[in-house]
C-alpha cells in the first residue's frame, strides 16, 4: 500500500524568507496553470531563446518555462508586477 509523504516543517517557512520571492514565483506558476486549464489554453510549452526573457516577454501575473539555449538553463520565470523572478529547474 502506498503512503502519502509528508512535507518537512522547514518547507512551511519558505513563505517567510526573502520577502516570499519563492512563493511569488510558484503562486504565479500555479495561477497560470489554473487559468490555462480553465481556458483550455496550451500555454505550458517551453519557450526557447538564446537569451533570458525581459518583462515585456511575460505579461504581469503570468509565467513561462524558458530555456536559454546559450546557457543551457531551464527556468520557471514569473512576472511579479513588472519584476521578473525565476527559479532554476533541474
């Protein structure tokens, strides 16, 4: 029988660190997934570019999974009120 894993207590403190930047990226990601599913949109494709995105590439409150072909990195980018925030996907 499979059991559901529990999250370590340390994970619950992420929202209180560094101004909640990690939470804002994931919140934008999850909000975008919810909108995409509700609108039957196919926004979940990986964007590919030789450079990282700029704020005009991603509308405020939305996210993109972005591959920088120059650096080879794959990141989740979110536009948080005009400021881009990202986290590396490994």
